[in-house]
C-alpha cells in the first residue's frame, strides 16, 4: 500500500509500505550498482533514501568474471561482473557494523549456486541486526550455475523460494525476477505462492557486444546483462503484467534516471523502485530522484502516490 499524502510540495510524506516494512520514500538504490552502501556514503545521504540493496552476497567470497566487466551501449550498458563479493560472513563482520549507523533500510541481496546455498546465506544473516529484508537473486545472467537457471522455471522458483522462506523467519523475503521468461505472471505467482513477500521486477537482459575486427567480445565473460534506459519500456510492461498476476507488492527497476521514470513505474503498479545503472554516470542519482519526487507529484496535482496508479488503472484497467 502507498501512503504518501501530498498537500504542498514542501511538506510531503512520501513513506510507502511493502508489507509490514515501512520505507521513508519509494526510492532504493539497486543491487550491484551501489556496492555495500558504504562506498557511496560520502556522496549520497543514505538517510534520505528509502533504502538500498547490497551487492549480491554468497556463502563464500566470489572473485567474479574476468575483465572487461562493463561496456557502454546505446542508451544502456552491458555488465558481466559475475557476482564478485566479499561473502556473507565478511559482510556481517566488516560492513554491517558500519551500516547500522545509518537510518535507512538495508536489503541484503542473496545469491547461491544451489537451493541450499540460498538458505545458508539467509540463516547466517538471520542472527544479525541491521537488515530490513532479503532480496533473492534468482535472475543473474552472468554466472554459469544458479541465478537465471532458477528464475525461468516455476518449479525451481517454488523450490528455492520455499527453502529461503523457511530460513527467513525474521524478515521479509523479496524475490528478484528474470525479465527473460515467456510468462512473468506464471513465475511471479509461483514465487508468491512459495512465500515471497514482494517481487523485484526485474534483473538485466542477457545480451552481448563484440568487436568484429578482433573477433573478441567486449566483455571478459563473452555475454553479459543489459541495463539502463534501453530496457525501461520492456521492463515497465513486465511490471504491469506482474501487477495483474499477483497481489504481492512490486519493486520496479530498469532504466530509471529521472523522477518521471519513477512515476511511470508507480503508475503501472510498483509500490517502490530501485535506481541502478544511473548511479554509474551520476553517483547521486538516487538521492537526486528522491529529492525531486515531492515537486514532481505537486506539478501533476497528484496528492497521494496511490492516485498515480489509479489514473493509469482508470484509463487502462
Ligand atoms: C554492474 C552491475 C552489477 C549488478 N549486480 C547485481 C547483483 O549482484 N545482484 C542483483 O540482483 N542484480 C544486480 N544487477 C542488476 C541491477 O540491480 C538491476 O536489476 C539492473 O541493472 C536493471 O536496472 P537499471 O537499468 O536501473 O540498472 C547489477 C547490475 C549492474 C549494472
């Protein structure tokens, strides 16, 4: 449910609820584009965001994919980072104690090669303070095992989400879906029935770029994931399709660079959004967008965030 009440651009309550979790505003920074939050703390006032999602955390540290890992494309970017991360135990020991000083929702993005890996990462996180929710990445295109392999089959989605749900008794479980599926409604329903509290729609699109002169890929990993403005219209439709298929709240992301992009995602049914690739060009993007939201709502004479969605529903319901 969206609770924002806009009476004047200056005094706006932008808070939103995702199930039982209340966020200051609907703007979060996306996994893999905001480090562990700490890397951005000198540039962005973390206390002004609805929250942020950590880089994907795995049971053991991961070295990731060989360089180059990023390649700019028209209106977007390819990446193949391969889920490099410090591992869940180092995150708990080294990053989380510092993160607890901030008043923002920290969402732990969780990754595994098999169902038991996902459950084990969550079990390790269950005992620590300072996290608002888990986001299960069942949609990474840049690893050979795990990731997307889970996210495109409703039976495997049910298994991995069910196991994560059992492990996650203390916190909300968000499930991040792959955009490359025949019927995202089917996958979303499977995740919801297995216990997802919210759905994050969506991850990057499997893609590639090469140099025909050398015959080499532009990425060390041969293929990668496409993100940025190029994917926004496609993902927007996926959020709309997911909205029609499930009751669970949706966190929308893909190509968000401006406040207007956020309002588009809220219109088709997202309760909150994440800002990803935009933070590469402008590290302050998430805060800039959060700061601009009250005026943008006021400009279109919308007095609650719900009204934005109702407008679209009335026209297209
Ligand atoms: C460099 C990079 C690393 C990423 N790493 C992760 C990750 O570890 N876990 C995850 O769930 N998504 C990851 N993503 C996907 C983003 O969180 C997001 O879903 C995607 O980029 C689409 O949003 P955008 O167009 O705003 O970037 C990564 C994206 C990029 C560009």
